[in-house]
C-alpha cells in the first residue's frame, strides 16, 4: 500500500519518466542527425559514426541503464558483407532522483542534445573506387511527464578510397562527443564482493593523484539495473588505504517485474572535483572479485577460507555429538571395554581406539557417499522444487521436536548392544565404531543438517574431507581416552544437564525449519489473498500435533491398545497435515477465486472486428511493463465488482502489449489520436466511435463507462 500511494503521488505533478499521457499540441519529437566522421573510408580502417538526438525543452532520453522501466536508445545496423559495428559509446549521463514515500526513482538521463558514437570496421578486402551503403535504424524513448517512443532510419553512402579523409565539417561534433565519454580508468583498482543483501565495492588508489584523496566525493553510476547508483557518501570508509563503498541491490522494477541478479557489473565513477574527470570502471566480477590487474607490489590475497570454516564446523559438530544423551553415556563404557579386552596393555588399548575410529570414519564415508550419489550436493537446485522444501520443513520440525523431548527416536540403540558390537577383539571394536555412528544419527540434526547444507556446494573431494573431519570429531574422545584411560574418572556424570543441552539444541532445528518455510512460502503462497499460506501453517501445525500424539501415548508403559490407537491417530493427523500443506499444482483455494479474476486475451485489430461483428463489447488495454501508470491502473482499477460487471456485460478484455516495439499497436494508437500509453478503449457494437477512458483509471471510472453498454 505505501508503494501504491507513493506511485499515485508521483502521478500527480511529478516529472516521472514513463508516465505516458497524450501527444502535446503541435507534436513533440526529437530532431536527429547521423553523420560519419570521415568523408571517405578505406579498406580495413575503422571509422566512427555519430547519432545526435536533439530533444524538446524539458524532455530527455536514457542511458543504457535507464534506472527504471524506460527504454534506452538502440541502433540496428544493416551493413554490407564483411562490415562490423561496435557497441554504442555512451556519454556520461545525468542522475535524476525522484522520491515519494518508500518509492525512489533514480533515472539516468540525457537532456539537450546527446551524441552517441559507434565504430564501424570495413573489411580489408574492400574494393576502392566503389561507394558502399550503410543503413541504421535508431529507436529511443523521450519522457517528460509522458513517454513517447521514437525512431528514425538513416542511410549513409560512403566512397571507398585508399585512405580515410576526416570530414572537417563534423570535427567539432566528434570532438565534443568524445569529451562527453568517460575516460579510461588509470587511477583506481576496483574489486567487489557480495556483502549481506548488497555488494561491497573496494576502490584502491593506484595513481599518486588518487592516493592523495582525503574525502570521497565520487558518485558511482552502474551500467546494470540490479545496482542502485551511489549518490551519497553514507557508509563509505577508508580502510587500509582503500575506499570501501557499499552498493545496494535492486531486486524488482516498479512494475513488480524481477530484476536479474548478475555476477558482474561495471559503471562510471564521477567526481565532484574537476581534478578527476568521469572514468569508466571496467567489468568487475563478483566471483573473481577483481576488475583490474593488481599492481606489481600488491600483496598476494589470502587463500579462500570457506573450506576451512566448513571443515572446522563439521569437526566441532561431530565433537558436540558426544554430548548428546544417546552417545555420551556410552563413552566411558566403551573405553572400559577396550581396557578389559586389551588386558591393560597400553598399546593394545590405543589400537582399539584407532580401530574404533576407523569404524566411525568408514561409517561417515558411507554416509557421505550415499548423500553424494543421492544428489545432495546439488542442494541449492533441489530447493527449487517446493516438494523438497516442504519435506525439509517437516524433517527439521520433527527432529527439533525429538530433541525437545516431545517424542523419542533411536532409543533402542542407545545401549550400543548390537550383536556385532558385543563381539570381542578387534572386530567387536570396529563394529562398535559403526554402531556409535548409527547411535549418533538421531541426535545429529542440528549439526549434520547444517553441515550438509554448508558442504553441499563443495566438489567431491572436499565434500568427503568435510565428512571425514566430522567423523574425527565424534571419535576424538575415544582416541584421547584410549590413550589416557585414567581420564575416564574425570568425565562428568550423566544427569539432567544433558537433557537441557539437548532441548537447547532443538531451537537450531526450529530455526532451520523456519528458513525452509520462508523458501516454501515464496514458492507456493498466494500473495493476493494469503489463503495458501494459511493452509500451509495449519497443515504443519497438524503434523506437529501428530508427533505430539505419538510421543505422548505411544510409550512402552502404555497398553498395547493405547499405543496402536495413538499410532493410527498420529498417522491420520500427519496425512491430513501433509494434504493441506502440500504444493499441489492447482490449489483448490486459488481455483475458488477464478470468478474474481479478469482474463486477458492478446489484441489484434482483426480480433476486435470479429468480436464486434458477433455483437460483443470489446475493452482494449494498450499497455507495457515499462509504463508506470499502466501498472498503477492494474493494481487499483480492476476490483472484483468491476470484473463482475465486465462479465455481466459480456465484455471481452484484450491486451495490446507495447513492452516491445509493435508497428501494429503504434499505427492503432496514431489512428486513435494518441502517441503514448496508457490508452484504454471500449468498443460498443453498433456505435461508430470508441470510448477512450482517462489515462488514470479507478473502479468508479470503469463502472461509469461500462454502464453505457446497453
């Protein structure tokens, strides 16, 4: 709602780009000029062409990153065989900043008469003495309080000579155009890395002039839309001789369309000081974290510590597993068994500790292999499937409830009394290590689950190394105590503190379940009414209730009849909760709202004529994703009662989408006396003239217009 109100505010009296209205009296358009720098061209010798746009007063066009939903200039070339055209060379734009409420529009514009340069390279095999023809179609958009699409086609006929000849008549134009371009960066080494929800840009001075900067007064104009321009020095700091510049990300347009998040960016660094002309900062990779080569005296960066952090975390997780109630009580018993089996021979006791550790490690390697072959290392991709997210929610929720003591799993294994483990000698010690791993599994949720998530993106070898260290963490107390068996007496006695520790660990799992619920919500919740979200929450609560019923009434001291009934009821609750929360392809709660939604069909003039001939009223919305007014209209005008009225009147809704260039739509708008959008038109059978709505729609306006239909 705040964003909508802010947008409406901007519609009334603010000079916001893309608020398309009507063509101004007398016409409004840019004058254009395209000229080559040379009067003749030569084989294999590049030459430059300039496109000059002269805008009406108070109108402007856009930089290649418009900053919003507006369209930047483009040039489409038709060239002779062997010719190639380079990219547009963009002059430094002006930053236009509008804000209202929580809506901030930072547009990068050109007013006056911007000039865009393009280098053309002819083939070396070009024959002299014969003229060549180049054709270019330029398209751009100019805005004031309205936006108008414009285009022009240019034909250049150039003679071919042995050497290019500069055209003196246009020399001043090209000189000024090159001066308006950002200079090559020779002052700064640029690097960047993700930081939280944003990006940290590091600018290290290379030249003596840059090293002398005492106060950072630069603006940063990004070439990509997913970065917000830096317009103030808030948060910028000087650390170790480098300027740290935090950049904010943009994730969606004002039209609510998602902005792709790229892994590299570039831009222009603009200083308020005349000593620093605007410079182009080349491509900065967020993966490699560097844009320019480091100076020769630059220090070698520290190795990536991500793997070390993950290995350390998994080792600590394995070590903490020994404090779980299902593992800790048996540590002393197992070491005492080693001592008895070895007859107090120190070397044999250590050998048993090593064999026990080998059993643990092999078990963890098998676990890692199963996870790896099962595709767990593509965990991030699996979470694109809402079914995987839902299962993760349930698993983390149930493991957390288990640790909290709502119910118990794995209790039969806590005695470590398997037949294999009871064997004497080396074999018994080895399988005791295997069984210890199995015993730890029900208690490993907070650490194993988190560790798998962290290690999931590792390559195969580091993935297995990480699990090796988790096994070593679990084995460490056995190794230490087998080397120093007298320390057994120093161990704290099992007690109530262990249950408190276990319950405390459950909140890590509840937090993880909350994270997966957040992911799941973004995949399946109905953002209009929230009904799907309601059923998901109810379903998960019912699943939790099923676990509580199982833990409360399916205990050994209960009668067989009570335990069976508890399991049946728990299963029924779990199934019901799953049915309610599962991501069904077509949720019934959304199907019920179909009657309140307007169905749009693609526009064509032939379809309009066909429907009118059949006696049906036709409502056409001439719209585009880059048109802010169009998006505001959609969000507020088509209420359920308006949709119902349209269906009662048998009105067919057609959408004429002008997001991309459409000559048919442009021709129709011109026929209607309009040059810009939004334009909404109602055609009534039998009436010669269509009804054109105001540019800003409301439910009341539409009800009044639709009421004219007999």
